[in-house]
């Protein structure tokens, strides 16, 4: 007896292709749709036995929020993630959201069917090879020096990096504005954006975080522009 399944994927063409393949093999495919804001509602409304949830970015924050909602509102729906070869964080995030399985996107259709059957039976649908690779990476992580500083730098624009450096040097809003040839109001906005992106509550915390992660040692920013943004600073 075929599985009552729903296919959800970021690429509608892939979702429809997989749905067609499953139909040909005797499964009851209810719908195929891209995971937009309404994906969770669609799955909850159709109530399949199993949802195949495709994503190309399993480690991206928030990507599995629809799964968490599906499992919260319809716990009887089993969700299997269909994605690329993930890092351990991607697999962990999938299962933490409530998924009961993870299948690689390049898996043969027979492997997808096995995962569907296991999920419907309440079993974990993940291959031993995936688990082995995940545990191997967890036990022997690749060295990533200055990872935190690099991550923080990627959050900031070049102008915001300059603002952070000036904050770390103890400059107040008017000095930042004068040094960057911008209006004080613009300088305040830049400072607030820096604090928000770094997740800190004060300039002192921002300076301490930048120093601790080595961000300041790698900061590169453009020379101040000659055109003043807003009213001239006196």
C-alpha cells in the first residue's frame, strides 16, 4: 500500500518531478509546493502521512521552522528532510525541529521510498552513512581559526566596520560624525545598527566583543567620503 505523502521543496520543478516519480510507484501524492510562508499551513491542511521537506540550506537559521510548526500542530505527520550532504549542525537542526528523517538529494528513488516507509512506521529514517559522517565531523572538527571574528565581519558593511573601530577607540557620536564626514544622526544610526548586528546592548560591549574575537585586527574600511551626509557638522 502506497504512502500518502506530500512533497515540499524550494524549487517547484524538483518538487513536481519527485511527486510524479512517487505517483508512478503507487504512492498517493497529495500536493507539491515550494516552502513559502504558507507551506506549513498547506501541509497541516492536507494532513499527509509523511511530508518530504526539501531544502538546499539545512544549516541556515530558521529553515526548519515550518517543520516545527507542522509537528506542533499535527504531530501525527512524519517529516523527512530532503537535502544536500549536510554538516552535523544541519542534521541536528533537522531532528531538533521535529523531523524524523534525513535523505540526501542525490538518493535513488528506492532510498526515498524506504525513508517514507520508515517514517510512516514511526522509525528514524536516516542512513547509517550519513550518521557516520556526521559523528566523524563532530569528533574531528576541522580547525577554523578566528571563525567568530570572521562571522562578525561578514555581518557588517564597510562603513559599519569603520564605526565599530571608532567606537572601540572611544570616540563619541560627534567625533564619529566628524571623522566620517556624516551627520550626527547618521552616526547614531550606524552605531545602533552595529550594536544590533553584534547582539550587544552597549558600545562598551561592542568594543569588548570586537577585541576578544580579533575583529579589530582585520578591520578594513574605505576612506571617509568627502560629501557630507545630512547637515554639516560644526
